[in-house]
C-alpha cells in the first residue's frame, strides 16, 4: 500500500501539535522545562598562612681548582688569593658559598653569605662569614638605601664584582690589597635612580660581567681593619665611590672613581720599630667597556700606607701604586681573556706590612657549558714577593683549571 507523499509531513505536524498540547496540561511536570537549580556557591579559598621563610631565597656557587700543571716554582705563592698555588697545593675548594637573601619588609632586605671553603693557616674548608647585612630603603622607589652590617667596602670595580661572575681566577693584587676580602663592618649609603639600578642589574643578568648594584653614588664609614677583625683604634675609615654606566650606540661603558682614608693598626714582630697606627689612604679610577663582543677593563689606584723598611727594620708610611688591564672577547658562552697586572707597595694586612712587587700575566678561556656549570683554563706567569723574611722575589709559571657550579 502506497502513502501519498504528503502523509509524512501530516504525521510530523500532528505529532508536534500533540506534544505541545500535552506539555501545556496543568500538573504535568517535565524536567526539560523546569528551571535549572542554582549552582552551589564555591567555598571561599582558605587564607594562606605566611611563614618567615616564604620571604627568603637561597642561591650559591662552588669553585674547585687545580693549579699544579707545568708548575715551575713551588715558592711562587699567593696567600691573599688562591692558597693552593705553590708547594702543598692540589685539588682545592677555592670557594663554597651559600647565600640566603630576601625582602623581609617593603623597605628592608637582608643578605647572609658564609663561605665553607676558607683557609686559616693549614686548616682548609673552614666556615667564615663573608656578608651579613640589611638594606634599609629610605624611599618607596628604593633609590636611596642604607646598608648596615658586614659587606663589601665600595672601593674599586673588580673588588665589587662577584667571584661568581669575574672571568680571571682571582682579583688583582693592586686593587685587592686595599680592604682584605673586600669587606668590613660599617654603614654605607647608596643612591641610584631606578633606571641606573635596572642597568646595573642588566649588566649582571645578561652575562656581561657587571659589578652589581653598589649605587651610582656611595658613601660609608667602616672599621678599617678588614673583615672579621676587631677595630683596634678609635678612627674609622671613610670611603666614597661613584659609578656610572652609559650607552654609546650598542656599546655600554662604565666609569668608576673613588677613594678612602683612615688609620690602620699595623701588626708587627716585637723587634720591628715604627708607629702602630699609620695613615691609610687611596684613590682609584676605572674604565670598563663591556664585551659586546670585545671588552676592555682598566683600573688603577695610588695611595700611601704602612710599609716595612728592611734597611731600618721598622714600619713607615710610603707610597703604593698599581693596576691592571683586562681584555675579553665574548663569543656566546665562551670568553677568552688576557689580564696584565702590576703592584708596588706595602701589604698592610700581613705581619710587618712587607713591600710587595707583583708582575703577573694570565691568559685563559671561560666556557659556560650551561647556567649551572662553568669551566675555565688559564696560563699564569708571575713574579711575586715571597711572604716571609727576607721577602725575596720569586717567579714562575703554571697552568690553572677550574670547575664552577652555580645553584
């Protein structure tokens, strides 16, 4: 039996009319027409409790060295720098730093840094305090701050530069002979506009080997006997520093200058004459062309300080001077470098403040394999005063290796 073509259309229309009539009948409940039930309100998130350690961060680095390859003179030593150079050296933990830092208040930040690889006489890997200070910001823009505690004395460019970032193995003698270990206890005021602070940060974060943010202008007072030592007189040292990085085309140049003055209490043998306190004064200037890709760093200081007079067996005040020139080439994560340095002057923090004459050339290559690992190899040739009487000159050469872990 065949249905006319119009029958399916009639059937569909009839079904639709019946469905509409049925749904409109009183008392009929249909789920599809019932209004949706209101969604249950989400519970309010529990307020997170803030702990003191939430405001602190941790980082650090470790340097492992070996300096005995092709060594020509085991009496060529550097007791201020790497104590594994020369006789008795071997694999050596040069630095093992852990830094705890953070903002504990909107206007207060703290910085604590011990070193687990210091040396005292023949004892290695001794834990010694390097930094323990607080920055108190005097304005909300954080352009002006006061640093209180043990920290780096704002003198020089290379001294302010972290050893984690510096390309050569050690700081140069002429600049590092100022404040030993670069640090002392005191109060320092730093000022830099926001734009300059950001530029200082960029010069470190970008791998251009900046010195860090120690202000465009710095002024401070500190004990003067160097880090982790008692003040031995009533006259603190006073220091001032100015640093300004600016851009010329695609290059960034930084100029530094500064100086300090104070009285230093001299340690000496019983049979050595001369005054116990001697005026200690220095001034320095620095020029830095950041490596993009060629870099040049030149720094020089001059001053007067304690010095041993061998002819008269006494301590006197005398002139000192010295500096260095460092050339680098940044090829991605590889940086070849050459540094030449010289120094003539007393070493105030050694017994009797002996006269030191240093001539040194170091040439090497740093390779940052990745952020957590850096490898450096360098050839060193030097002439340096031996640190014991009668203070002879020693010369020699050796090859240096370093593996650095960043964490």
